[in-house]
C-alpha cells in the first residue's frame, strides 16, 4: 500500500513552482507533486487523475484563469469538491478572502522564500498525514523527547 501523499499545485510562475517543489522535498522526498502551469486546464487535469490529490494548492493570480476561477471549477466537480484547496498569494484583500471563504477554501498561505514555505507546508501536511515525516525528521523529534 502506498502511503505517499499526493499534492496538486497550479502555478504559472516557474520560480514559485521550483520553491514549492523544493519545500516539499525538504519535508519528505516521497511526497508526489503534480504540477500544472496552465490554470485553464487545471480542473480537467484534476478530473482525469486516477488517484486524486490529498491537497490542491492554487496560486491566486494567474493569467487566463485565476485562482478563484479554478477554485470554482473544482468545487463544482463532485469528485473534487471534498479535497482541501489552499490558496497561495503575495497578498489578498478582505473582499477576496470573503469570496474564497464562500467557496469553502481550506486555507490561505502567503508566499515567501523556500524556508518560510517549508515551515508553512509542514504545519499543514504533518497533522493531516503524519506519515509524511521523513526518517531524519522523526529521528530529530525522537531525540528531543
């Protein structure tokens, strides 16, 4: 049985994609990242995935289809609406947050450097999937006890 966490990330910026992938590698190299740089195709890609992701991460500001449009498409699909959606952004207005909250968005993350992103992602992923902890992290925690 494969317990590896499966993450989907839709982001148009190449550097942000690399930061996200690096942060996940730091957390646990076994985490599978499905990356889409085409927001207009994200819902179709997700719908076609045989193994649905455990979490969906969306950039808020993307060309053609922004994070709001992609989130609406996800929430309209029966097979996807139960998956937690997390919005990444450099900043959101109160109105944007209210609109996302109406859709049942799981959480919002402020973009930052790889260290910041690693910390935030670890805080999100560990409680949901403690098995994502890699051996090195588990050893560090055991030695603190």
